[in-house]
C-alpha cells in the first residue's frame, strides 16, 4: 500500500514553526471548529500518531477540523517528554528565552482564535484511572483512559460550556466498544483552580481561562500496543466531533488491526528537490548519499517525518522511530542538462529527477549531454559514464540496493563532478 497525502480543496497546510497546522474546513466561517493537538509530550506516541492519521485520512463534510500532529517535534523524535522541559507546564507563564517560547506563544494565538470552538489535547497517561484504589496500575492517581477536565462548567456563556456533560457523553460512547473490559473510560476532573497547582500551567487551563472549552484525552500507556492507543484516541475524537455536529469520512474501518497497517505507512522524503526516497522498505542505513555540506532541505510526505543529525549522519524519523540513517558524500550542487531520457523495457520517456521508475526487464539512461550518469551497484569495465547502456537486475551487486528486497537502486547524475540529481530504478 503506497502512501499518498491528498489535500482537498478546502484543506490548507502551513509550516510557520517546527510544528504543522492542518486545516480540514468544510464550513469555514459558519460551522463549528474542533482544534486537536498531538505531541505536546514526545514520549506519548498514541497522541501524535492519532493526530497524524486525522490529517492524512479524514475528510470533513460538515464543520471544521484543525489539527497539529507534531507540536513538540524534536521531543517526539527523541522520545522525550520534553527536551526543554514539560511544555504542558508553560502556558501560565514562560520566559521569552525558553527554547519552547515560540511554539507556546504561537499555540496560544491559535487556541484563542475566534474560529476555534473546542480544543482537545491528546496524551498517553500512566495506568487505568479508577475512583477507588486497587493497585499501582488501577487507582485514582492514574491518568490512562480518561477524559480530563479542569472544572465542570466554563465561567462564561458558551455553546459547549458544560464540560462535565460533554466528557460524560464521550466517555459513555467510548465504553460501548472496548477491546477489553478493563479499558473502560471515565471522567477525571482535576478541579484545577482549587486542587492542582501544576495543572494551572497547562494548555487546557489556559484555554478555559480564555473562555474556550478544552479537554485532554488520556489513553493508557499500559495498553499493550500502539494501535490500541490510537484506536481509542480516534474514537474519542470522533465522539467529540459527533457531539459538535461535525461530520466526516474516512476510507478505512476503525479497528486496531487496520490501524496497525496504517501506522506502518511511512511515505517518502524528498531531499534538496533532487533526491526522493521511498521510506516504506528502505534499508536502515545508506552510504555515500550525495548531500550538501549544509542547508540540506528534507521534505517528508508523512506529518511525523523529520531529520536529526547525529555526528556525521542524517537520521530519518517517522515519529520516534529511525527509519534510516544516511551517511553523506558531500558534493557541491550543480545544474544538469535537461537532455536526458530513460528507456524502460524498450519504451523511451523524459527523465525526471527525484522520481522512482518501475522496471520489468531492463533500463537504459539515454544521455546526449555533458552530464555523467553513475548507476550505483552496476559496473562496466572501462566506463566512467554509465549512460546509454542496457542494464538488468542481474547486473547489480545487491549490497548497493537501497531497499530490503534488493530491487531498488540509485542512478546519480553529475556535471563537472558536481552532483545535480538522482532518480531510482525499481525492478518488479
């Protein structure tokens, strides 16, 4: 199953900061708007994978859905609650020199946007909340499997002012369709203003103090699989959308098994607009990848895609998992001639960089320019330019394949020894 991210006519995507804001709007200016935030804590993958699936697969047919899938992106990649401290304790006050200040400041602006009607902050919490103590997992101090509210009612007149009533309705809906009986949801009212000093600094308390109904969804960290966490997160979000009258379509049945498949879809990354890598079956390490010494631009199709340098390597992430590690071969960026075609199984077409071509039998780079082609994993004695040669799968040294099945290889192009583009050839 190949991943394609489709942004519909009424969907906008912006990247103003290290997080992305995706807007699926069917009724802008008229219908209710739900704002969903994933990844405020980087070690809670149920939250950010659920939010990313909302951005990729849900179509809103009535109302509006705003989603941040990767709020604390660096912490997500490092699987840390917060590399700069707990971001969810910085909304009452934050030092302007705090590394999280730009993110928190921008998020406050979105929360208080007049179009936003209700806010959900997604989390994975410890244990399973119970009103009476049973053991260290099931007890009143646990956060897992709860709809969290800071108080029962907003202090103003608002369409969604009765936070307790809404959380109760959503919890009841969730409890009709549990994977296991002990996954039951309940309401946890922190009574923040009077009983919880730490929560006074939280995102949801900031929201309600600005007359915005806000809830936290906490799935349990003690659930055995990521797909179960995502299952309950999405069911809860759908419950809030139903309460608000927001209607939607999704192209899959909402089951843990189906979510397990979807979570594995990594998409692609384009590097410097001249290299494209399919992350679905990529080897865990690639060597001699032609990159610039600095200022490399990585664009991922997956909302949770990211890159972090570790020493001389470039680690590619989806969420908190390293998909592949690139060891670079540093080259200046040159300009290739456009007079290059590719012949696939006897059929000729214009060659485009940052593209993957499917080959059944053989391939030939048709090059009538001064650009030199280097087919990685293929050698022909006496040839430094591997253009204009028929090449088959059996001609390759499989250790140079970029995929685990050893069927995909790089074709790199150079002009005066400067790298200027790459394409992939994949043998069926």
